[in-house]
C-alpha cells in the first residue's frame, strides 16, 4: 500500500473518527470506550499540545485515512517527564497487517526524537495480542502489567505497560 504519513489537520477529523470509532465500538482492541463525534475530534486536533505528535496515514490511491498515531507528553505537572511520550496507534480494522503501523512508527520515531523525546511509553490491552506483537516488533519492551487497569462495560481489562528508548 502506498502511504503518505503527515501531521493531522482539522479537516482530517472525519477520516480519523472513521478509523477510531469502529475500533472503539468493537470493544476489544482499545481501552477507549466512547466513540468520538466529528466536532469533538476537530477540537482535539485544534487543542493538541505543541509538543505532541499526531500523524495520519493516508492511502494515496484512495486519498483516505487508514491509520493514525499520537504522542503526548507523559505528564504536564512537572518538567521531569518532558522527555517521555505516551504513544497510541490505530489502524483501520479491515487494513491491519499491511504495513500501516510500521510506516507510522518510522515517521513518529523520527519526529519524536526531533521534538526532544527520549522514551515512548504505552499501555496495550493484555488481550490485544496483535497490537502487543506490533509494538514489540518496533523495539518496545514489556515492563509490567497493570491488573484490572481498565473497566469497560463492567469488565476489567489488564494492560501491558511497554516502553522504548529512542
């Protein structure tokens, strides 16, 4: 698949939720629990932190968003964590295992380094084996398990904590 990876723009909101909402509605891939509206996504993009990274993957043939990845500073209450970013990766359900995440990671790692990040951190649902394998293939390491960390539809979900030094 021929992809363009670029920074998200406000006009990408609908394309982004077209990727995110089916993942959220499936209820098994992410700990996000409530679908987003176009307006909420526009506001998110408009107010996205300057230090953050919000990339979209666009299929050049269809001119359609097929994935996204974001990085935000781990914590805003102290500068002690300014070098640590929290990363999230989302690929359209019907297009997994086609190199979209790999392309996103490549662009995001480069941008993250340029923005001063030294380490990326993520939580991955313990039952999302494919996502965990994807992160591990990109050099992330497992550092622990947060037991019963999320509660979705009254069911507890463990999350695997992972990190990568850039």
